[in-house]
C-alpha cells in the first residue's frame, strides 16, 4: 500500500554536517492526487480525511503516509501493488488482502503483546510479496565482509573521536564562518517497482535552518523550501504547505550545521566499538540528540571524517532505518564536504552527486518564504 497523499516530498537530510539536500519524490507516478493535509485536517483521523479508509479509520491522518511506507518497504513493492490511479478504489485484490493482514496482526499484538506493534508486515514478508515458509540455505563458510571486527587496540574516548572529526572537517573556526551554501548536481532515486529516476538539483542553505531546493524531474519540476517556521512544496498540484510529521521532520532536518557542530547537536556520546564499513575501519559512536532521539555515527578510523549517520524513523507499524552514507570528500573554503551522498530510507534510496559547491553566498531571506497559494 502507499499513501493517498500525492507526491509527498520527503526532505532528505544529506549531510556531513554541512549539507542538507532535499527534493526526492518518494511517491511514484502511480500516485494520484488525493486529499491534501492542511492545518485543519492534519490531526483528524484518517477516516475523516481520506476516501474509503476502512481498517485504519482511527489512525491520525498525518501518520498514514509513514504506515504506507512501512508496508511498501516490508513487501518490497510500490504504490501500484495495491492501488490503481484512483487511490480509493478496491479494484485490486491485494488491497483487500492487506486489510485482512492489518486486522490479523493487530489481533495478534493485542492478544499477546499488550497492543504493541511487535508483529508486523516485515515479520513474515522480509521484502517479499509472499511470506517465506521454508528456511533458506545459508553459506556458513563465507565470512561477511562487514560488521563488527576484532579489536586492534584500546578504543579512543568519545571526546577524542569528536575532536578528530572537527579537525578533519576543517576546524571549529572554519565552520563558525559558514553562513550559507549553494549545492548543484544531480540525484538518482531508486525504489521498488519503478525505473531509477534522475533529476538535476539546485539547493540553497542559510543558517539558521533555512532551505530551498529546485528539482528538475522528467515529468515536472518540483520546488520546495523551509523558512525556519513554514515548509512548502510546489509541484503539478500547486503549492502545498507542509504539516504534521512532514513539517516536524523538515524542521529537524533543515539545520545546516547540526552534524558539523556535533557537540551542539547532541547531548551525549558513547563509543560502541569498531566496525568494517565497505573497505574502511570505522569507530562507531552512539549519540543522543537533544530531542531524545538516538543515532549511530561512523567515523573513519584513519582520517577521522564522518562516513555514516544511522538513525531510525518510528511508524505506526514498526521502525524504518534511515541511513546516510557520505563519500568523496573535497575541501571547499577550508571545510571538507562530501560530494557523493546516499540516503537509504525504505522503500527509497536516493544518491546525490554534486559537481559544484559554493559557501557564504548572499541569499535573501525572502527566497525561503512560502509563495502565495
């Protein structure tokens, strides 16, 4: 299943602590225009906002999109697996089966797990449309080329890891001089049930937390922004103000410096161990954000730069991973910037390739304001 909200723009935090790139269209062309969320409807039950909602009537409308994302990721499918162009239609049998599965798992969780979402779509499907019933053969003779590695000496303290990162990234003094950034390049979006979608991107950031992007997709251009209070998107459906979960995530993600100034972004750090990440050895640090959320930060043991940020997104049916991989660091105005960024947030992966980065460019605040509706 997939949300009835058309072309919901999910702001993508793509950062080394410097860059936030947005504008990946998660909903495919199979998504038809549906009822748009507004400040008057975002807190209403889904059954009062969207058409033909039967088993999720009482779920807050603002959470329906995340629930659909979790289901799509669990089965490895896109919107059209259950939906036609008329999202409310019951034409496809898969949609009817999904309703039965929602009722079944809710009953199991109520009877055995006090109503907590312990059993969900992924429990049985594991990325397949049909649950597996026969165990697969695992090749136990092959050692995985990733994961935890044997210790090669005492682990450094968290303070030392963060200090090395600050130095490798260019130093606190250089970071403090950053006020804005312009990032130009391309992005490719990958998702189940569709061909990769490539787009040109142009993104602007200005501290504190202002963001603007232009995405030139093949079917239509998409623009969006955040002025510090309000978030907005312009696509074929006109102007839409972001509300509910979309606005909360945009408000959180649009902090240009939160992962460069780690000590300001997090209230605590703890070294968890060493892991192998691709062909690099990484020091893994658990971090607690000031809003209480947690993340794992992977730092290159040899040079100190941030290689991966791994967080989680809670949905009504379970937790989705949210992983950002940072590569191809280059120096811009004395600060190291990743020119290749991959964000994996099921059911979509987006790869950003930058070819131009400029910092401290003059940008008028008025450019970030929502346009007239």
